[in-house]
C-alpha cells in the first residue's frame, strides 16, 4: 500500500487557493474578511481574519466530507496509525461523547473509572448509558486516582457480561498511564470494546520511548487533544478509530453534537500540526523529554517536593509515567498545589497548567527553553523558603469513592429541589460539582452526597480552587433529588 505524503496540507492549500481567487463573498461569516468588523480585524490581524472561511464547495464540508477534509482525515489517520481520524473542532469533549454514544444506547452499561473528565459524565447523561464504576488505584502518599487494575476490570466484566465497553484514561492529567495494552487484551477477550480518553497523550504517537498509544495498544477508539501537546489551536482535536468500517456510523453520532459551522482556522491548525509532528515529531519530543528530565532531576535536589516519575511504576495501576509531564507533589511543604499555582502566577509571573489540592503540573513543550525551566525551578525553591508550613491538618486524599444511587441521566432529569450544600449530606445529587482543572467531578448526578464530599468541596474552595459545574455560582446551594423521587 502506498504511503500518503505527510508533507501535504490539503485543507491549508485549498484555503490559500480560495483566498488567491479573490472571490466576492456573499456568504457567511458576516465580517467579510474583516471589512465589516475592523475592530476584530485589528485585533486578529489581516491574515487570520481572511482565513476565517465558510464551508464552500472547494473547501469541503466537515459534517459530510468528500473532498479535501476527507483526504486530510485519511492522511492524519496514517500519521496516527489509525483506521480513520476525524477532525474535531468542538474540543475533545465532542470526541469523548462520540466514543461513548457510538457504542452505548440508553440502558447499556459501560465500565469506567470514576476519575473521568466531566465530558464522559455528560456523555452518560446524553446517552442514558449506565456507568459501572471501577475504583482506580490510589497512591496513598499522593492521594490521587491512578489507572484501573486489570483484576478489577475483569471482575466488573464478569459481573456485567452485557457491558458494551471499557473506558480508560490514558494518561491521566498527572501523566499516569495504566497497563493499556493489558487492558485492551483483557477486554477484547470478553468481546468488550475499549475507548480511550487520550486528551493528554498526543505525543505518544510521534515520540520515541514514550508510553504506548491507544491505537498501538489495539484500542477501538481514542480521543486525542491535538491542541494540548500537539501544537494545534485550542479546541482542535482528533477522534481516532481502529476499524475504518465503523467510519460512517461514528460520523453519524459525531454529527449529533459536532458543529455544522466548522472553523477553518481550527481545521488548518490540525492539518499543519499533523504535518509538523509526522515529519519532526521524534526530534520535537526528544527535546521535550530531555528538558523535562533535567527539570525533574533538579527538582529532586529540592527537599520537600516530590516529583512524579518512573519510580512510581508498578506494572498495573501505574503501567508507565509520561516522561514529558512535570508533576510535582507539594503537600510536604505545607502548601496545596493550588496555593503554589497562585503564588507562581501572582508573585513570579509564571503560569503553570494547574494546581489541585496536592500537586502542580507544568507542561513543558518544544517551545520552552532551559532558561524558562531554570526560572521555574528558582521560583519553586524560593516559594519553599518563604512559604513552607507545617503540613499537618491538610486533606490527605483527593479521590472519594462514590455511592451510586441513580443513573446520571435519570438523576439529571429528575424532579429536584435546592438545598444548602452544607446540609446536603445523605441527598442524591442532581448536578455535578468539581474543581477545574482537572475537571474531574467531586460528585456527579445520581451519587450520594456525604460529609466527606462536603468537606472536600469547601476545603478546595478555601484553598483557592475554581469550583464549577453547579448552577449556583456562589457555591452555596445545590440541586438534589426531591425526597419522594
């Protein structure tokens, strides 16, 4: 089979040809290449606003591509070693929801860890699928959810032989990878599909000596956030499938929630970023790994911080650790991750990816330099010197095992009433609440509220976490099911 030319950017070329034609536009967008909105043109620049085009015949149509978009999808599929690759401009949320809704109808069961992103919980609400939660492994020191153990997945499959799929986070936000290949082999031996939220694993497809990618592990579908570590514009992603024969069905499901007005700026960014990584990904991620390794080794010289690295690997719930992630445990210096996050931003003008109740995450990419890393290391050293406290009294975990009473869809659409969060223990949640990022719900629809969950919510809020998900933005009241429901 002839290999496709990865140096091609068919969508970009078609857009450039369209601009060169100097077409008189009587279609949308209404700014008409910025002439109708000079303030927007001045902000974005002439080039960006000129490329904000509509789905013209020569540019194909994202909902039913048969031209340059379809051909670009085929080129991308080969780059990712997938059966097919769908261009996603609704964020990886659209890809995650499509995966679940492609294999699960209302009432179908899906096995998944509870520490999934909110997009997966929302997919359960939209589809009516029934979650069978497998508690992830817990690192007692770090207090975070890890991957699922294979024995726990097998027990869930045996107890629920009608389950349609297993949903896996790979990697987690912290860079923790489960034994993905082992999970795929196990699930497939029982005829169960494997869906992978690979939002933080784009680089697995293009680097050397990195954890196995979902497609290489044999997973059936994967949602890949190209914009996170692949270099494309925010909100652009790929949905990968193993079997090209499933393409028509998956596209039909995707079109239920995907926009009908796909941004060509986002499509072009995917096209260009795929080319960049297909041609230069090995050297790009070798540089990233080298820089991150240096940062990790230097962080180990600062007593009080704990760096997530290959020493955590146990072959099951931690099958591997992403070497491009700089995840650092901060509790031993008496500070939550969100407190360190805020200090870095407010006092040192350093923006990291996130801080939670116990850790921080710095994303290092090919755009970073050793000088930038040195600045981060110096700031963390200074923060420890200036702000270190007694860590006693800090919460020692971030994952709370849920008690499921109703399905997410049933609870979300049930008759509800509003009660103060502080008085909601023993009630069934009708909405979800989370600290963002990482966007993993502390409690979700259909789950029983407890004093432990309430303590977690207000502890996170007191430390500066951005609490979101519920209707009441003051984080005072919450919707729960009426008592007679």
